């Protein structure tokens, strides 16, 4: 009997600041890394408020917070959760002079503005790796490629290091695991996970899988019960999951589920028909309609089209139909490039989201926090030029991808699929999410949202299987 689930995926469309992307530089030499005494991760202090606790404690602009209560600072959400703890708080800070000091924080506002620095996997690797001239360059090159979101080069460099005789130590296991994850080899990553040493200190063993990498693997492989256990056991690193709007419902949904119960149906199982021509504008939940250009007609026509959205000016299609949906597939093939220089006030993204139209009409914040989503994915450019892919699950499912994603040279393929009570998201041939979805969400709205980007779509097609004769 098919199980019926009421929960939906929780989207969190994260519009982040963008600049033009740059080609990744060449790997640093081992000598350069040995001379680098900085932290591998942390929060950089940008401002301190006059008369604040931070100024009283001597915290200055440019300092880096590397830990709170001995927990290494890895990302903004986790840092914020650490600072919200109500008990004693100790914050370890590294100054511009490289001196490390620990300060005791009183309750209340600290008075700092900050940004988390990119995690420096290459530096952490250089400090822990076995060294030999035969493999030093290959190991550094693999870590650098992973840090710069070039999984193919990482895999090639790791193979070269192994061929040169690098031992199967924790560094090699960790980099191999991260390479499998980056290349979408989740079965091999799963085989490794249970036998790997645990991460104990991100400032030293960042190359080992932490909570974020584990949750990514569980989301991509439908290991829902393990995801539930991970979130409950590590609330600091995975707090955003617990704070997602539908997490309470999903806890009951996930319990006892460890992977898809049966092989998923595919489009080859039955003939399919395109439903684009049957769609029409969905009047509910349209925000900024007077300020954005509509591409409803282009999607309905089911032909190639180009969406153009200037910085700060969204373009969108927002479509539904009167008939209900059961199983469906959405294929989007597109090239994306920034449409201009983007100021600090605007973001740049391509978002594809499928929502339950029968849900209570949300406000903008609730919608983009995931109150109605069934499946979806968004692609953004960050301030430092790196690209960010975020599955619309609302659970820290953010993954870094190459800045070349937005250079307009490569066509990308996004495939959203619902089969009964299970949904998948596949991006460029790699499954990034596989988990239960709501088969009772039958009145669907398909939303394509672009801002600050020129997106050339060779395909944006929604299909549903036809019954076999």
C-alpha cells in the first residue's frame, strides 16, 4: 500500500550578494602554506559598535573568531546559534598579529558585524598530511580543487597521489570521501562514512566529514532516519534544520525511513506528455508583479526562450492549471550569466520551485522559507564570486559550486521528479536530494524566478506520465 505523507519540502530561497566571478587561482605551494599561520575557518569582524561589549573586550575590526565554547566557527548560521547560548560563553579570537586570545562574553548583545570566511580545506590538509616529494603536489592540488569546487580535478589529483604511494591515512580517506561527494558518487561515499574517523576539531581536521557533509549525504540518498538522528544529536551545526517551518511535521515523517522503499519509476516506464500548453497564470502568491516581467507565455509555448533580469529587477513565470497533478517531471536546461554589475543591495539567482497551491496563501518570507514547497532548487552567486546551489529544502542544504556556473558557457540540467510519495532533484546528472514528498499536493504551481541574471533556456518542460494502454 502506498504511504501517504502530508509533509512537504521546505524551501529557503537564499538571495545572496553577487559580484563577477573569477577563475580559480593556481594551488599554493607547500612552502606558502607552511608560512600561513591563519585559521582555516572563522568569522571575520567587520564592525564593532561604539561602547559595545566587543570594544570593551578589545575586539577589533579584522580579528577572526575561530571558536565559541571550543566549537569551531564554520558558517554564519552556526556562529549565530553559538552566540545565542544562554550559559557561559567563551569566544576565541585571532588578531591581525596572529595572537590568539579567549574572551568571556556576558549575556546580551556583543556589538559586532561579521562575515564568515570560506573554509580553507587546503590549509587544513597541508597541516595534517604525510609529506613526500613524490606526492606533495598531488595532495595539495586535490584539496585545492575541492576548495574551489572542481571535483573532476580533485579526483584526478587524488588518483595521482595514491599512485605515488600516499598512505591510506585520515587525510586520504577524508579527501576521497569529499571527492566522492563532490562528484555525486554517493554509494561510494556511503560505504566509506561508517568506517572513517570522526571530525573532532574543524580547525585541524576540516578534511573529515562533519555534520554538514553527513546531512548532505543523507538528503541525497533518502537516509531520512539517520538525518533525523543527526539533527537531534548535533543541534549546533544543524540548527537551521530544526528551525525550518515544517520540521516538526517532518520528524514523524522521517522516522524509520532509510532510503527509497522501492526502485523509483522513471520516465522510461511509460509514455509522457508535455503539460506546458495546459497551464495558465496562477494569480495567487505573485509578488512584485508590477515590477517584474512575466515569461508565462514563453513557458506555455514550450519552446526555447531567454529570460533577462537586470540587477534588482526580477523576471518570473508563475503557472498552474485547473486539473490536479499526480506524478510529474520538470526539466530545465539553461545557461546563466550575470546581467550586470550587482551592488550590495541586490542578489542574483535562478530559482525553480514547485509549490502546493492549496496551502494557505503565504507572505513572501513564509514562501521563501519553505511553507509551501514540494520540490525546487535555486542557484546563486555569492559576494566573493563563488556560486551557491541550494536545494529548496530549507535545511542547510547549501552546496558550493564553481563560479563558472554563471559565466554563460555551460548548459545546466535541473530535473525535479515526483513519483508517488517520493521526490528527487537531479542537477547535471547528480542526485542532490531524494526523500519523501507529499503525494496529496495535487494542485501545483510552477514558479520560475530570475533576478540579476540572463538565463538562456533551451528547455523548460513539465511532463506527466500517461497511463500504459
